[in-house]
């Protein structure tokens, strides 16, 4: 496993960082203020999580005036998917995931 893979897995291991990625998936180009608005942690805590995501290549930033905008970068997740999921017969995994969702809905 490459160092890049380790960084991505480490970044994805934390629920707060996954939440931040979900927020960026919903609406890309958010500021730190927008990202921290629904988290019960300090601004600096959110900044630390964003730094881990940036180091893993999962978030890219761009300055726009005085603001720093954050954008989802899905390429590292895709590379993980291509390496780990596709070789384990993705169609079988998809069928099991569908079954799991179906069972959860009926429960």
C-alpha cells in the first residue's frame, strides 16, 4: 500500500472528516465558516480536519478574495475504489449492498 493510500484511509477513518466530505459533496466551494456551522467543535478543530483531508488530496482549496473555498476532490477515493473494490468483483458487492439497504428499509 502506498503512503497516499494510508493518508486517504486515515482521512476517511474519522466521522467528522466524512461529514465534511459529505457537506462538500452536497455543495462544493464552501468556506470554513460554512463548514463549521453545524459542527460542535472549534474553528481550529475543523481546520485540523480539513488539513488532513487536504494532505490526503480529498479536498482542494482556492482563494477568492479574503475567503478560502474548499472543494471535494474525488480522485483519491476513485483510486482506492479501483484498487480495492473492483478486484473483489464489484457486481457481487453491489448486490450485497442492495440487499442490505432493502433489508434495512423493511426492518
